[in-house]
């Protein structure tokens, strides 16, 4: 991308409808799904498992296909996801359903202002019988961790997640404890109510592979939600979900995704997108190298979910917004004008030339 090229105002890219609507995955995959090719990697079992997860989650959740796709992609890419939406749009329920469909360890932690780091990680307790300290593991020692209202806990408790989310280990009293694979953190937060909350620092946000924005359902989906609730007649929603995917299978799929082919010109394309965020006059803070690695990993996951053992520019575009929009900061002037990071990232995607 030419740094001297005049950058256009993101407002110029605003269509008559909402620009921040996510890129339609079906439109992106429309051309690639019709191609006939033979994969180097056998992705049939992975695809069947992905469809099975969607079916199990779909027994309860109506719509929210983008959220479910990104949660599955984050699982395959060994990444964590931050789910943001107003109360009642099935953020927590979807995360619990995903965990329910997997035969892995699951912990749910409700973040509150009085929560301490030791409540999450664990603590050393003196054993009178052996006359020595014994480490009692906290709820973080599991495979899938659901953190409800992550911004309700103070900074010192949020900071307890830094090491474990990045390195899959914790250090307490000079001792390192490695967590089992797979390991994924799903956190929720409410973007509207800010009283009694503690804003996540940029270093914490950067550790999430995706930030998933969950919107209200449309009219048809709302009717379907009410109809299903009426038919349940107060029966437990989770009774119909059957766990079928083991931790060993998930690790196997993660290894397969890591082997997805990415051509050199596509690696350059990812780098150009990231560099463009650093040179954009409407962004106060651009994306870090961790963001480029996140796009690389998540685009591989999207390719595998589409049945391809190679990444296309559409996979990279699909990953760009959920990976980048929580990692960049809009300049105060543009923020006051109502310009969002999603709009600017959308502009950057349209500006950077797609490799042929």
C-alpha cells in the first residue's frame, strides 16, 4: 500500500445501510464452494464435526450463525474469544452449549468486583498432615473456561489471565503449572452498562483472537425463539445436547488446521493490511504483530471449515474485522464524529489491493 496515497474519510465508505454489518460468509464462500479440487489434507472428519457442533447448538440457539462460526474457528485456531452484547442475546447460553457439545472439562467463572486472582488460579494451602504447602487448583484448570462479565472484576484479577491466555500456564510461588490441551477462554461483557465495571486494558484485549459483537435477532428469529420456548414448557434447554467430540479429537483438528497452506503472496497481503492500520490517519493505535498472527491462524480455521486445505483472500477478509476491531484505537476526533474502528478497517480492506 502506498503510504503517500491520500487516505479517504471512512464516512465516504458508508453505504445507505449499516457498514458495520459483518461480511457475509456465504457470499465469500460462494465461488470457492463450487470448485472441484483434491485436498492434501483429509478434512472430511473435521467438517463433519463442525456441522455436528452447529446442529447441536442449533437445537437451542436461533440464528447467531456468525457468532457460532467464530467460536468454532477460535477453537480450531487455539484462540480465545470476547463476546460482547446486551443482556439476553444468548452470549452465555451459546458458550455453554458449545462446551456441552464437547466432551471436555468446563468451568464457568462469574467475575465480580470482590473476586481475587487466587479465586481463579488457585492457592497454596498448608497441609497439617504433611507439614508442607499444597497447591489447590482453581477453576482455570480446565479445557473450556467461560468468564461471565469479564469487565466486572478489578484490574488485578483481570491481570491474572495474562499469562494463562498467552502461554497456557500459570506461575504461582515460583512454580509453573501447565494446563492441559485444548484450552480456550470465552469471555462475555455488556457494552451498555458501565457502572461498576473495569475497562479491559489493551494488553488484555490483544490476547483475544476474536471480539464477537452479538446483535438482536430479527423478527422471524424472535418469533422462532418464542415458539421454541413455548414448546419446551419449562423443560431444561440443555437436555437435548449430546457431547460427542473429545479433547484428543479437538487437538487433532487443531494440528490439521495448523498445516493449512498459505501462499507467500497471501502472507504479504496480511502484512499489508496490518501495516495499513499503523499508517492510517484515522487510527491513534494500529495493530501489532500479534494481530497479523491472529489473522493467519483464523483464516486457516475458516479455510478448513469451508473444506479447503488452502487459504484464500476471502478467508483473510472474513477474519480481518473480528480480529482487528478491538486491537486498534480510533483518533478522538473521529470517535467524536461517530466513526467506529469497524468502519475504518472496512475501508482498509477495500483499499489494500487483493493479490491475484
